[in-house]
C-alpha cells in the first residue's frame, strides 16, 4: 500500500511541473472525478481542466470550487450525453479545437443500476456504453493529443496518462463470452460488469503498445461516497460499509497520485524510471497497469492469461473498432 504520507509528498512536487497541464475529467460533475479535479487544481500551476457531463448546475458549482482553490485554473464544461458515441466525438472535437496536447484523460463516467439491458439509439446498452464504449472512444480519439504531450520539448510538461476508474478484477476473474462481446443476446448485470471490465483491460493493453509514450491505468477505487450511491438502497449500503470506505479528499489525493506518479510509467519510458511497477500482463513497466484503491498493482490471473493466449487483445479491439465503424463512421447503430 502506498502510504498517504507518500501520496501527499508526491502530490506536493507537482507544482514543479510545467504550467498549463491539460486534464479532461469525463464524469467530472460528481464523485471521484470531482474529488480528483480538486486535487489537480490544488497541486498544479494554471491547469486547464475540462469537466464532461450533463449536469450544468453541478458543473457550475465545481467550476467555482476549482477557481476558489486555484484562481489561475481555466475550467470548461462540456455538456454531452456520452452514452452516445457520436456525442463523445463532439466532445473530443471541442477539446481538439482548443488544445494541441492532453496530459491526463481521467474517466469515471457511469452509474450503478441493477436494471436489465436498456439500448441507446446507437444499439448499445446504456450503462455498458458508459463503462466501456464511451471510454474507449475517448481514448481512441484523444490518443494523438496525449502522445503530443509526451513529446513536449519541455521535460516538465510530458505527463501523458489515461486513467479509467471502474474495476479491472471483474474482467479477469470471470468468463468472457467472445461470441457476444456487446451482450446483445446474453445481457445480465453480472455479464455487463465482467465484459465492461475485460474490454477495458484489453483495450488498454492494446493501446499501451500502439501509444507507448502514454501510460494506461484501470483502477478499482474502493468504496467512496459519491452520487453513485444516490438510490436509497445504495445509501443504506454505504452507511453499512462506511467503516471501510475511503474519505473523499483521500480518494482525490490518491487518484491524483496514481494519475501522475512516475512508478506507473509509459512503456517507452519505463526503463529509465526507478521503482517502476509490474504491468497488468506481469511485465515490469509495460505501460498498462491494474491498480487497487491504495496504489498497489493487481497481478494477472490464470483466466486473464488464458484470454491473452486466446488473442483477446486483438479480438476485443477488432470488436471495438467494428462498433466505432458502424456508429461513428457510418452513422448507424451496432
Ligand atoms: N464510488 C464507489 O464506491 C465506486 C466503487 C467501485 C467502482 N466505482 C466506479 O467508479 C466510477 C466512478 O464512480 P463515482 O462514484 O465517482 O460516480 P458518480 O458520483 O455517480 O459520478 C458519475 C459521473 O458520470 C456522469 N455521467 C453519468 N451518465 C452520463 C452520461 N450519460 N453522459 C455524461 N456523463 C454521465 C455523471 O455526470 P452527469 O450527471 O452530469 O451526467 C457524473 O459526473 C464508476 O464507473 C463506478 O462504477 C465506484
């Protein structure tokens, strides 16, 4: 476990990085993205922060909060329903119109529900679209800007990281149905969680090779009090589990640490980093990492190794690009 003292000591060094770092918080109007954006603003110089979500009032409140913490921050709200990939494309177009580089893509978009399949007009399940397909589309679209950040002439401005908060373990401890990745025929809440997690894991494994100057992190945040616990039964569950939960500020601090610490280095730079950790495939510094809430890496599993041996990385990315083609390039549905 990374101690909170180490987390704080590292975060305090971030002011020595270049000013104007760019961070996109997808799901920035609530919860873990909100808490992390606060710490990002507190610990960096003149940050450019983008909050992506739907709730204008929450965005206005968080913008004011960020500005009060760091008056040199630039904060922009991008109002989009990113359960639709075509709206993800619009969000990315807006970002690309304003920024040439992105240092951090931080994604928490989603919600908890026990409801069954609920198709969007693009033919994907709504929750599944948020937990995986929208995140994959953001990664795909913004990878060139993350790569550009990694190649900045100023070595203090080369942070380049993608961070997805969900749960990597679900996708490597349960069976994956290769014949129905989007769960058109085999949808259940459990399968949706397993597939969303596995697809996220292997997308990152793929992208870490394609974009070796960027590191990719998939993390389980622990229990954190957020709006995800909005329903009555979840509120009750949080109350019961509160002795085991991570404090909101600590969650933000720990996420900022994991989103910036050199030990989770991109593949291309890992050799030069002392203390670099094992990647999700068990290879030190492979550029894609599975983390627990406390910064510890999660090892691969027999199931994940088997999926890897069966070509999951290529198969699942081929599926993902097929979804992108049908929805984003052809304007249809999957
Ligand atoms: N909190 C926990 O204890 C916990 C535990 C394990 C895993 N997780 C996972 O961690 C992630 C983050 O959770 P959280 O607790 O921070 O959640 P949260 O407080 O509910 O925040 C979710 C964010 O997603 C945005 N969002 C939802 N639907 C959207 C849509 N269609 N388009 C655009 N934005 C949308 C919401 O913004 P708008 O309302 O503005 O749209 C909000 O900003 C989730 O994937 C969750 O499953 C959380």
